[in-house]
């Protein structure tokens, strides 16, 4: 398989364009740690009592997930981000 990278060199010293692919590769490698931590924290939070009571009161799942649970789940992810 061969892909045309449309002007993005895989190596070299051509300025900013030569930094994009190596940075993307390193970023994708470490992002799996953050995604796994976020997912496990989110699944743990979904089983707590306040989530069940909010759902019983009629709160929409998507709204509750993005506005409330991400506020609760984000501190461990930010802590790991600072450690790495």
C-alpha cells in the first residue's frame, strides 16, 4: 500500500511540515493511556447512586454525561497528564 501524504515529509528539516507526522505519531501512542483511564473512570461513575437518581428524574443521558460526569471524571485524567 502506498499513500500520498500531500506534502508532509516523514523526516527531514523542512520546517514545521516535517514536525507534523512525528508529533502525531507520538501523540497517538500516549493518547491510549488517557482514553483508557477516561473510559474506566466514566464506567465507574455511571454506576453511582446520583447517576441513577438523575436518570430516574428524567435527565437526558447525553446532557448529563457531558456536563456532569466529565466534570467528575476529568481530575484523574488531568493528574495522569501532568505525571506523563
